């Protein structure tokens, strides 16, 4: 099963939209991800991340809801602190 996991964008690097990256916090676990598909993303936004690529910006309530569902299904794996 392929999952997209929500996280909060805490920093960004790069000026060229195609090559921007950011650090995303997944409830205490931080990972660097590509922001190429979400040029509209800003610091503090919540994004859905699939295999190291942020694929959409979502609101905080939706991010929390998805994260809770994934925790209930025990699908967070290495993203649990």
C-alpha cells in the first residue's frame, strides 16, 4: 500500500521552484522532502508527503485527522518518535 503522510513544513531551501526542498516535521520526526509539486507551500503549512515528495498542501485539521488514522492502523512505521 502506498501512503502519503501529513507533516508540517518547518524550513525551506532554494529559490527555484523545481529544486526547492524543505524540512517536514511528522509529529517529532523530521525529514527533508522535495517541494517541486507544491510551489504554493509556505512555512508552517501542512503537506502530504509520498516517498520524499510533498504532493499537496492541506489544512491542519485534515493533517491531524490523517495522522490519527495512520496511527490507529499502525501504519506510521519509522515516523513514530
